[in-house]
C-alpha cells in the first residue's frame, strides 16, 4: 500500500494541522491537545505498520468482530444498558441499521421477534414509546418505524398503526408548526424531523400536519449557518441534520441559507483527526460522522438544483478520505463495535452512526452519477445509506412501494408527491 495514499503519512501533515491555541491554554484547548495526542499515537502506529509491510492492505474494517458485538446486543444486553430502558426501539434501530450496512442478514425468526417486540412498544392511542407500557414519544417513534422498515416484511409493516400514528403526530404539533417530543414535552427541531420522517415513510402526510413547519424550522438556522434545536440557540450537528433533512422531506429546502449551512458544516471537520465535531470549539466525536457527514449529500442535492458549477461530479464537499481514516484507524474497538474517540468505550449508538458516516464517505451519488470512494481493503465497503432517513436505500424503496399503495387513514390528500 502506497504511503502517500494516507494523510497521516504525509511528512507535513502534523505540522500543518495540529491545533494552535495561540499560547493561551484553557481546559478546552488542553482537552483538544489530549485528543490529538491519542489520535497521533494511532496514526503513528498505522504508519509504522504500512512501512513494515508495504504489501498489506490497510486500514481494514473488522466486520466479524462488529457483527458479533451487534448480534449479541440484539438478543442480550448487560446491566450497564439499564439506563437506556426508555430507548429500547433505538437500540433495535441502531443494531439493525449497523447490521444492514454490514450486509449481515437476519433469519426469519429473529425478524419476527423484533417486529413483535416493537409492536409491544406501540401505544394504543398512537406512536411508539421507549419501551412497553411507557409514554409515546416522537424519538422512539422514529426509531421504531425505521427499524420496522429495515426488517422489511409484511408482518413488520403491519405493526405500524397508521391511523393512530397520524392522530399522535397531530397531537404533538403546535399552532406555530413545531412539534413536541411527547405530551407536555419540549419543542425542538428533532420533533419536526422525526414527524416528517415517519409521516413520509408511512404515507400519512397532509397539509394540515406540517402547516407552518418549514417556516419554523428556518427560524432555527443561526448566524453561524447551522441549525439549533429551537430559535435563538446554538448551532449543533444533530439539530442541523434534522433541519436540512426535514426541509428536504417537506420540499422546502429553498427557504434556508444553504451556502451558509455548507460553510458551517465544512468547518466542523477537524483538520488533524479527520472526523467531525458537533459544535464550534468542541472535540471530535465519531457519531458526527453521520450527523455532520450525512448533511453533505442533502446540501449537494440542493446546490445541484441551483446549477452550482463548482460541484464535483465524483465527491461530496468534505474530505471523505480523512473521515474514513479517522473511523477505521481511530474508532474501531478491539473486541468489536465502534467508539466516539480513542480511549472511549464502545456502544451501539456510536457503532451505528460511525458506520453510517463511513457509508456516506464511501458512496457518492450526484444526479445520475455514482462513485465508490474507498480507502484500504475492498471488504471495507458498506451498503449505501439513504441520507434523509439513514436506512439502507433498498429498504426505503421497498417500504415506499408498500405504503404508497395504501390510502391515507384519514382519507385526505398528501401535501406533496412522494
């Protein structure tokens, strides 16, 4: 493997990209130094391995270890996951999505068991809760619908009660177009995205459901360019993805300042580590490989509709090689699973979103063009994730075909064509 193929093997890489605190040390700048030192050790070791064995194909995605970790979690979790008792549909989604990205099939019995469990999380008056007997909440509703679409069987699709789901979404919307996460809960941009995603996937969108929502979302875009959780707050990677993805689902991307969003998102990629931070002056985190990286296909789509001549026909508008290096060299836990940053423990959340970001970095699809950009072993290549839903593209197509043939449970017209 040629050394010059990798950023960390460039002799000027460290000098040009290491953090500079201008001689004013703070606790946050010291944290940044500590992270860079931990990443440096892994990059140095990686470079040494390449120098010792020039015939080896590195880096390698440790598929077998990751699959074993994921399969174990689908059937049995340790007591350390007790704190996520109200996030059980999320655990199903994270694990199922990671497995589908790795192209790891499930047997019919497992598919049916997961579908039945998610059915127990569905509330009688609509929506899904974080676990059986809990209160309906938009976040686990999003996770449950995505998980059931990944399972992709008629049994799993029929778990979703579309009529009560629509009623639940209508109860969560506010007069100004935002959505509460649950009855009496907070209003933020996550609610708008979760509602738009499940409504679009299950074909229950109406004009009434999202009246004023795009305008409310645009109020969340900050002076920096990213989106905040609600108007007047700080731009954040997760909220920014929710904002641009929701506007995409509602066909209203023209309302936001797309170039300002691009500028902010591009600047969240860390020069040395190669991964993304969630906010300005924060540390790199593997989960933002998707929350930030996943925004680029959507931004690319909007700019292409504006006939932006600067767009590449082969690459997204971020350093795809750098992100792949960070995930593959720095975020793989030795026993399987992926992590936030070196020194952290593995979990299913970071495993799912690191792999999602890796998929985005590997696959370019601009208009009629498609291109695979993979570093390292050919076995590293994942399946393509849909940038709006973060479910593999084939599963979204299958779900769309199923729900498109069903009439709206309230016998009203959809607000937009699918």
